[in-house]
C-alpha cells in the first residue's frame, strides 16, 4: 500500500490506522489513540507505542514523512494501584468454597480430583506464581528433611501453535528458590502424591488426568467458575501471591517478603505486592501524651 502506513505487525495498531495515509498520522492522532488505549490497558498502550514508533520511523527513513510524530507524543502514565491482599477471613471463605465444590455430589462423569484446592494451598504456602506451582516436579520436593521444602525452578508455558510445556527456569534467575513449606501446604502436597501415585522424579506434582501439564488459563478459569458459583468476587492467583507478601511483610519486613517472592528488588515487592497497613503504630499516642499532654 504505497503511501499508507506499513504493516504494524499488531492487531492493536492496524485497525486504528489502516484507512489513513501516512501524512494523516500526526502527533495529535497518535497521542489520542495511545491515551484511549491506556485507559483500558497500560501494557497494551506501551506495546502499541513501540510498534507505532518503529512503523513511522520507517516512513521517515524512506522520506515519506519529514519527522516521526512519536517523538512529540506525551508520555504514558501508569495508574498507581494499591495491592489487594485477601484477609484471613477471605482466605478461609475461599478454602471453604473450593472444599464444597470438590465434595459436591456428582451424578455423572468423573469426580473432582481435588487438585484445585491443593494448588491454592501450595500457592499460599510458597508465594509461587501459578505457572511456577504447576511446574513443580517430584524431584523439586524434599518432604522428609528437618525442614520440608519445595524448589521453585520452572514455569508452565503455553504458546499458540505449541503444546503446553514446562520451561526449565522461572521468570528470572532470582526466582529460582527453595521454599520451606508450612504444614497446610505440606499436607496438600502429600495428599496429591497419595492420590496420584506418581514416583517418577521428573513427573509434575500437578497434571491433567493423562499426565500432561495444566495450562495456567485452565486453572484460572476453573478457579473463577468455582468462585462465581460461591458468589465470591475478585479471586485471582496473583492475589494469593500478594496475600503471602503482605503476611510476611507484616511479620518480618519487606526484605524477607521480597526474598520469598523471588524479586531482585524489595521496592518491587513493596510497590506491587504488599498491601499497606494504614494503621499507624499506636505508640505515637504515648509519645505525644508525654510531650504535649496537659499538666495536672
């Protein structure tokens, strides 16, 4: 298409600009497009910004445009979000809802194998991402030592056109970690092993009925369906991770929470994972009373 915007390689950008000539794509149009997109998704807007810049830079290189409009587009600003952790009461409600769903009467078809509840317990007991939990192998477990542990050393990958598979490393190098297991997570793992009967070291702790890896989307969908049926809103795997971070931070501080989550920088943990406690230490009242209290 001579004189028109070259293929952006993205379904985000092409629909908005496909009917325009390159000379019709100016700063104001690009700026408006990106701001509208950012209202729905900051990450999509950021990706679209990169695609637009590359596409329009090619037009400048071929002397179709005198300058790149993206050089003058305003910066994107990510909305600040407050990390939302579950309360202890909410965690217990979620556990009860999953238990009721897994114990419900089934008239036809296979009974639930209780993996959903076990996966949730391991997420709560390790802080691991959903893909990391689904990638735990039997060889990653040390359940009989003085301190039972699980090694987080991989993640589950699902790409279009490829079979779902285990990737032999998690999100970052720092994310490889060996985590001590609280008793509730240890019990869930032991129950899973007893039910599955697997002994092969390379076997996944959690898998489908035919032994293939679960996809993270399927587990998310199942969790959402179970919560919807119970009338519980806003339950996601990542909120379990934020809950763990908040609990550990409240008890021992952000440094240990960051180490548990596998972050390279505690500031990431503080900003995105720990729900701020708005209650100031009441000792302030004692100090103020001593210093400023009325005599007599």
